[in-house]
């Protein structure tokens, strides 16, 4: 069956009678024809984008404003959805030439990079929240490692935004804090804690305390939904009203 190249159709465009007509190739008649833009969009599959049966290399910039699905139907709310075609296919690969000078990948919000991987493979993010579940030790458990950077005042504020417990009936929770602290901005900045500071909860409703300098800090778990909770803290006693905390929190919870 005869085919026409884009160059040949472009040459045929000089015979179009109106500015809103486009050239098309009628494969059954082996002839070039024309169609209005409105009819082309209405009668061509995929909303006016002709399907390309052969591999193509585009050398000019392209823009797709619609939702895009690769090997999967586009999903509402997702601009680009990629599904690997088989269990042995990598879902997505980001590659660069040798010795790149730009970042390998960036995730942006309104044009500002929030998470990126530089040319050396180092990751940079505004925050780190790693939640990994563990099962073992004779009971169900759920742990997580979180980076925290909190300003704790006399009103309860968030220390860990989201932690998923392995069971709603969790009865033993420990939060190990490896942090630098400042009590009411005293001492000119944050001071590394002398060791791991452990705060133990007998249940999700327990409200234990820990003392930072002259300030008593109370911690509590607040349900977000289901087994997802956030850890909050407030200055509830002593002479201080503000505690700054920056470092790592390790959450360990289980059914005993």
C-alpha cells in the first residue's frame, strides 16, 4: 500500500482552498485529499492525533497538553502515568550523557526544585520522611525513621506529620530522639543532646513528658485516619515556652 511522507503532504498543502483545511493521505484510494480542521479532529482517533504505526524520532520541540498514559490509560489527576509492560521492564529510566553538569532529575513546585538528584547522584530534599514497616520479634510491629525540625511552643504542634502503625491495637511505643535542642533560644543556638533521648508510650493515648533544660515537653499521638497518626508536642511546664528540636526520630511500636 502506498504511503505519503510528511514532506509530500506539506507540498500538497499549497493546493488547499482555505486556511482551515489540512492535507491527509487516503490510503484506500492512494491519493492526497483535504479536510477541515474541525472534521479532522472529530473523525481522527485520539482527538485529532493520528496514530503512528512506526517508530519516530522528533527533532523539534513537542508539547502535549492532555493527560498522557504510557502503556496505560491516562488517569484523571495524573498528568503523566507510566506502567511497565512486563515484570522484567523498568518502569522509567532517567539517563544523561557522560560527565553531566546539570542535575539528573528534579521534582519542582511552581518552578522551584523541592527534590533533586545532582550529577554525582546525591539527593537533596527540603525534608526527609522514611517509613518502613517491620515484622518480627514475636509480635506485630511498625517502625519509621524521620527527620524532624520542630519549634515546640505552648500550643501542640506537629513533630512527625504521618506515621502508620502496624496495628490499631498497638500498646507499646518508643520514640528515640537523636537531636539537637535549644530551650527558649538560650545558649545562642542548638546544642546536640548528650545521647539518645527515649520517650515511651504505653499506648497511642498516653501523653509522656521529657524535660529540656527548664522546660517540660509533653508528647501525644493524634489520629489522622485509620492507623495513620501524627506526633505532636507542646511546652506544658517549667520556665520555658519554646523548645527547638532538629534531628532524627526513630519510632518503634508493637503489640505486647
